[in-house]
């Protein structure tokens, strides 16, 4: 899986796990934006930042690892999903 494909996967997953719940919560409570005097362009910029920044922040470690060892970039993304315990061959 290439770096571009990894980014697309992260965009999809972070959209479901981070962006959608946060924007939904804030969309149900527009008084937060009114209280902080946020509107127009700043509101659009905030929505774009919530959608775009999380996948890039999660993708940067894979890019850094890929620069050093191209075969290790996929392993960097899988590191958080690695099973741990006696059945997974981990330390008891």
C-alpha cells in the first residue's frame, strides 16, 4: 500500500471517527460559535481544519518512517493495531 492510499484510508477513518462526531456535536449547539463570535469565513475554515488536519497528523509518522525505510511505513500505521498478550506472542 502506497503513501497516497494510506492517506486516503486515514481520511475516511478519521472522517468517521473524529470529524463527523465533532461537527455533529457543534452543529447541534450553534451557541458555542455565537458565544465566541465565530462566523462566516472563520466557521468555514474551522470546518475544513476539522476535516483535513487529523488525517495529516496521523499520516506524518508514516511519511517519516517511509523516508528512512520505505518498507516500514505500513508497519508504522499498523503499530497501534498490533495485538498484545500471550496469544499474540507478547510477553505475559
